C-alpha cells in the first residue's frame, strides 16, 4: 500500500497545469463506443478511474489504442453486447453506469453491474432507470446486475426528480439513438454534462439545451467517428486553488476555464484570498490569516460537492467560525475525524460541519476516506507543521494525475512511498529535516 508523506508548512509557489476533466472523460469514453467508427479522445486524464473504464470496455470487445499519455483511439465496432460488465471489474468506479445508456442506445440491450465508486452516501440510480424505462426499455436488477433491453427506444418527455448528473448523461446517451425527440427536464447543468453532449454532437448526435435545465435530443440513426479534446478539470483546478490559499502561497493554475470556477473563486475572495483571472488560467495568492465563510453545496452553478472537503481544509485555519453544509451526499463529512487528528476544531451536526478556526494544524497519520476527502487531507498536510502521512492514496489517484509530482512542482515537500518501507520513510524524513 502506498501513502503520501508530506512535510508541511511551506507556501506553494509556481505554476501547475490542469488535466482533462475526470467526470467528462468517463461519459465521453462510454459515448465513444456508440459508433462502429474510430474515435480519438484527447486531454484524457491519466488517472485510476480512466484506467478501470478503458479496461472494462476492452473486456466487452472494444479496441483501445494509446496514442500518447493523454490520447486514446477507441473503436467500439467489435463489442459483444451479450457480455455483462461484472462488479469485480468496476467496483472502484461510479461512472460505469454510463455503459448502460451507451450500450442500450446502440444495441438495445445492456448488462452492467450496479456501480461502485466512493462511499459518499447511498447514491440511488432510480432516476437513471426511470429515464431509460421512459424511452421504452425494460430494466431489471438481478444478482447485482442491471439488465436493460428494448425492442426499440422511443423519445419521451422525462422530468428528473433531482438534477442528477449521472441520470442526465445516461438518458442523453440512450436518447441519441432513440426514435423521435426526448426532452429531459430539470437536467443537470454541470460543465461535464455539456462536454459529453458536445462530444456526442461531434459524432453526429442532435442535442440542444445543455447547460440549461431543459435538454432536447432528436434521435439519429447512427453516430460516426470523431476527434475530440476534453475540457479541463474544474475540481482538480479548484483543489490547487485551495491548496494555494491554505499554504498562503502564490500559484498560477494553467489550462482552466475560469467560468467553471466561479463558485470557488467567489468563496476564496470572500475569505480574503487574492484571485486573478486570465483567459485560460487563474492565479491564487494569499498572505496572513484568512477569514471565515458559510458554504452550502449545490448543483452547478452552485458550490460543488466535490470541492466541499477541500474548502474545509482551508477554513480549519481561517479566523472565526465557518459553517459547511453538504446537501447532496450524506457521508461526505467523514474526513472531519481525520482533520481533528491534525488539531482542527470541527463539530458535525447532521449534514453540517461547524468549523472554529485554529492558529495552525500539526501533522499526523490520517487516512483518506474517499477521493476528495483525501485531497483535502493532502491540503491540510501541506499547511500543517511537521510530517503528515496520508494513507489510502488509491482513492486520491482515482481522480488526480501525478498529484504528488504536481505538488512537488509547486515546491511542496511531499512523496509517495510504500507504507511498509520504513527505511524509505526514514530516509525522506532525514533528507527534508
Ligand atoms: C462520475 C461522476 O460524474 N460523478 C459525479 C456525479 O455523481 P452522480 O452522477 O452519482 O451524482 P448525481 O448528480 O446523480 O447525484 C446528485 C443527487 O441526486 C441523488 N440521486 C441521483 C441519481 C438518482 O437516480 N437518484 C437520486 O436520488 C443523489 O443521491 C444525490 O443526492 O455528480 C456528483 C454531483 O455533482 C459528483 O459528486 C460526482 O463526482
Ligand atoms: C465523487 C466523485 O466521484 P464518483 O462519482 O466517480 O465516485 C468525485 O469525483 O468527487
């Protein structure tokens, strides 16, 4: 098992380049197998979730060719849609549910294990199923597998009970190759929903209205090959913005879309951080003690739930009392006990964390309970005095490419080491002491 070892207390300085968006990439890979023609996907992040999903599509017969570290060519021509995608394969990821919409759209049948992913709450998929059924599919759950089939798919009017990212993308995938028109009301507006739709349109789909809460999809007979570049990752960018603020650093975050970061930027400015926006970069710098704020997670353009743990890692050393409310996933405050080990003063009441800022954190052994909570612990470790060990880095690597190397590039004293390798850990400590 690997762990991050961090010697904190050093302001991050310099430039970092953000990779492609995980949550767009996952939808786009599934969309890519909906044509029999080759598709080239660029700016693909080299992260755990993508490795798992690419393996899963290869398992059912798709051809995946790596062109370079961040570009693949996918060909879905030789897929065998009778092969089910087992839980063992995709237990680590959430977005395998997109294979359901993609395969159902293309072959009118699909068998995919119920998704795994981070344990951040109960994560039902009733809205996905409701949408696919509205298009004419018969959907059954048997032995942990979701099985969907249809003689034909027919467009329909679908109202989502909640603006679910996953349900919106899944329905959009199946609806592209349905007959007639599908309207999704109360659809999710996240940038990755828009990116998946833009990609599908580049393959010949007819999707309008993404980025608003009504999406209109006119079914087409078939999709064709395409070459596409994924948008930058809003959450990776936000994580580096908060790391810069927490360490009182000065970081230029390159390859971002500042518009996607507005909720994050607004909170940083509110607590006294300096933020400068450029066309495709953002600079974050902070000095002295930052102020407190109240944060409530909401669907886009609200404050993203995927940034909630990371802002708490900044607020624990800000002056005054901050209130962080998580409205989407009930288990997303599990990092609080870990931050408390580092000296943070946080109390959880229901879905709210009450944070009373302390002067500084002190390094400790902590364990990442999930992907973004893990990133938050790294931020806390970078800001703390002394050494922090962050265990369970495999969660963090689901969504961050070369996290320790990007942090090192900003001057962080951080390494990824084998937890069993006491010698290497001692050597690192000696070297940086
Ligand atoms: C792979 C991916 O893109 N993951 C993202 C996606 O997850 P995911 O697609 O799972 O999240 P959703 O947007 O679907 O969930 C939003 C809310 O709707 C509820 N819900 C959702 C579906 C459903 O059928 N029934 C239902 O009740 C959920 O419990 C949650 O409270 O969006 C989340 C919210 O921005 C992010 O945290 C995840 O990083
Ligand atoms: C919760 C997340 O991912 P997933 O939905 O893939 O588990 C995330 O990216 O923060």
